C-alpha cells in the first residue's frame, strides 16, 4: 500500500469543489498525520482507571511516531496508518498513599492488525506498586484499546468528510430530495411557523475552562476582530453586536450573535461548514470571575450527534488552548 506522498502521480489529483474528479474515479490522497497526532493526544491523555486498591491516570503523551493517510480511488476509501506510541502514567495506592509512575508502549498500531490484537505493554519504575501496574495492565489496557478504536472511527468518518465527491447520480438524487423538502416546507408554512434549521438527532454539551486572565480581557478575545484572528491564526469577519455575523477559521465556522452582555455572557447561533444546510447550534458563553482567574462556562444545544466529539475537539484545542497561548504571549510581551 502506498504511503503518504508515494502514490502514482498519474492517478493523484487535487480535490476540486467543481467536481473535476468525475465520479471519484481518480486517486486522491490526504495526509492525516498531523490531525492524528492531535486526536491521539486528546483521546489517550487523561484516561483514568481505579479500584479498591488504587487509582491510575495516563498523564502524558511522551512519543507518537509514524504517519497516517487516506486515499480515494473509484469511490472507495483506502487507509494507511502506522504508529509507535509511548505514554506516561502515574498512580496512587489508596491504603498507603504511595505514588508510582510508569510507561505504556504501543509499538505498532497499524491497519494490519485489529485494535483488540494491538500490543499494549505496561511497565513501572523500580520499587513497590505492582498492584497499580496490574490495574493498568487490565482495566488500563482495555481503556487504551477503546480510545484507539475511537481514533480509527474518527479517522474513517470525521477526517474523510468531502473526500468522496458527489457523482452525477448522487447529485440528481440530492436535487430530488431538496425539491421534495422545499415543497413540504411551502405546504407547512401556511399552517404553522417554520422551525429554524433542520430536524436531525442532536446532543447538548457543557464544558468549563479556567483562564489566567481578567474577565474583561477574556471577553475581548471573543469580541474583538484582531484578537480573534490572533488566536485562530486565520482571517475573521466579526460584528460583535446583536444580530451581527461572524466567520472564523477560513469560513469553517460561521454564525450570528444573538445576545451580548458585556463581560458576562455571549450567545451565538453557531455552525460548522460541513453541518446540514441551515442547521445551527446555540452556543452560550458565560464568564464567571474566580480568584485571580476567569472561568468560562460553555453550554451548547443542537450539536449533530455525529459531530459531538468533533465539537469538543474544536472548542478545547482550537479555542481554549489557542486562547491560553495568546494570553501567555501577551503576558510575556506585556
């Protein structure tokens, strides 16, 4: 199987929105290495297991070496991934309070083996604490394999969005469906108000994050165009007023402000570009002052079920962590 960048150049074509890759016949290839490293860190670091003897947690991703890619040919997706992963874990024995550390090594996560057959080696530094090592070997290994399975599921669904372009038959079918939906909508408008968006299975999310910043400073980062562009590292359109529009991350995120209470609360209609047309989630950001910090409380309703993990990743990695980096840089330069 060809690794990333090694495909036959006669078949590789650039992805085109105008459908140049007719009926998905040609070979298209997308590098998933950088995306995979971020997703593996998100899924593995923070895993905890415990029993009556003690508690263990995967505390860091020490090493992730390898690559991943996805190719499309004749309408079929072909995946390549090969990873060597090392994780650090720490634990505490309940009875004595003794703390111990160790390693988890995954020498070969690849498409050649099933996740349940993937080798997971657990070790511990010298000394007592084998009871914690045993906990990581059993419950810990099971959770690690579960997380690896979640990574592969995301690689084969979330990462591949847009790789299979609509064929002529699919486009005709989609047009027919849209026409029927339009006719149904027109008929229902006469008898009842039309609900915003489309009816799809959704979930609600709640996230909180602490920032080393004054509440006024954190509020500005979400409402001042220059600051949004700095933490998002991309051009932005921003009208921070009720009814004002916004667009971020090269148009991948867009929406409208529906409520702004200065230094207290922001409510937005919010969507990702790949969501069903006209479907928005409602995102509420509450700014709560704490001792020398500000707690940001995010409540989100209407997230498509299939986008739940992606939504969490977007806010944790692309918003919260990038904003903390910007705050730290501002402090150093200030």
